[in-house]
C-alpha cells in the first residue's frame, strides 16, 4: 500500500529542529534518555550490530508534549503499561508493529497508533522509522474528559489503538498537528513564541485533547456525542475558564459567583449537577495541577515541594501531600525528582 507523509510537505528543515533533546549511538543512553520523557522500559536491538542512531526533539506544552524521534535501528520496546500518559505516534516514514490491549497495529505514515495509559503495550520499531508523537498526561486527559462529560469517570479513558490519518473523522487531527508542528518550528527574532504564553498554552492543551477525544473512538465516545441535557450552562464554562486563567489569584466563592453572574447558591447547584464537584474544589484541582506542572519543570537542587505548594496556596504540607498522592498516584517529591 502506498503511504505518504501527512505532515512533511512544505518544511524547509526537519520538524522541531529547534528543540533538540538528545542524539546518541549508545543503546543504553538512548533507553535512559527516552525513559526520562516517557517511562521505564526494556529496549532490545533486533537488528545486527550494537549501536543505534537515536535522536529526539521535544517541546512540552503544559500537560502535553510534542516530539519527533527515531532509533536508527530495529528495536523492540517493552514498557509494560504507560500508566501516567497516553501516547499518539505518527510515523513520517518507516513502520512500527504495535501490540496493545489485545490489538495489533501495523503503523505507517497512513496509520497512527493511540496508546492508552492502562493497557499493556509492546512496540517493534523498524530501522528506517521516524515518527512524530504527542504525549498527554493521564490526569490532564481525564480532567478534560470529565469536564466535557460533566461528571466523574467510572473507568479510565481507553482508545481504539489504530488511527487512520486518511479517515474523514481524523482530518481535523491531521490539520491541527500540521499547524502545531509548523508553529513550533518557527524561530522568533526575540527568542519567544506565542506558545510561551500560559494562556495560549492552555488553549493549545485543550484543543489537542478535545480534538483527540472527538476524532478517535474510545469508551466515552458515545457519551461525548450526546448533546442532550447534560451539557453544562454557559456560566459553568465561564467560571471554569476564569479559574484556569486566574488560579494564581486569591479567589473566593464570591469572586466566582460574580464572574458567573449568578448567586453562590446557583453556582454551587450548577457545579454539583453538571460537574459533580464544588466550585472551590474545582479551583483546588486546577491549582493542584499547576503544582504538578511546576514540579515537573523544576530542579530538585534548587526547588522544594514546600515552596511550590505554598506558591499555589497549599500551606499544610501533610494534607497537601495526601491530596496530591490521591490525585496523581505518587508523592510530590517523586514528581520533583523525575
């Protein structure tokens, strides 16, 4: 079958060339460097020789990461379960054979793979394969899904692992990825990008995750397609946007009700009905996510958990640590030392 690169035409240089992460011929170094971006895994060379030509380019944007990588050799990758993130892989040339949750995907430039956090995965990466990828933190993915559904998730989000990049339903994803990779590849004269803006980065994060949830089938697709009475009223979504943009401020329930243009009673009732939470708990959840993002970016040599938590209003470290572990499945100190 003839395939094509859906993202390559028009590029004067390789995508993300301005965000190099590593380049190595040592398979052990390649495994270690890839593990820092994704998770621990076993890496086995299946082609002749003992060297690789591995390289990765990577740009984090809040709860997502955009990258390009290759191994330069045939390798077998076994991470078990990804656990903490979903991964979309889009070969620009070459192929991969991926077994994931009882499915096999022969991935190529026309067929991407979508790996869910909770399902076992194994990847056979061809020697001539190079791919783009999008990493999405599991907690961010599930938070966005909860917001769209207006309630808690009984089960983790699990996607159909094969994504046809030629299918009409996926064209929005292809167009978004092409734009995003092109935007990231632009050099700014002052060294800054519009993507450095926290507000714009939040919009990119939301756009990527929402497009994925709407384009790629998963176990909540039918509920998301239902535009019935569960859709939250405008004032709920307005308060959510306000909280996302002002979580660093000392907000009160009165501030949120004033922004919504409704009484505090109506605001509580709306969040309880459509989000199965309270307005202040939603604010706490957003701040908790900001702490996690800050810890992942920080250096343990110059930053402490107490400092970051206090910056986002968590003054009782013991209570904060318990809540953090409940949200993310690990202690904040583990996140800081990733």
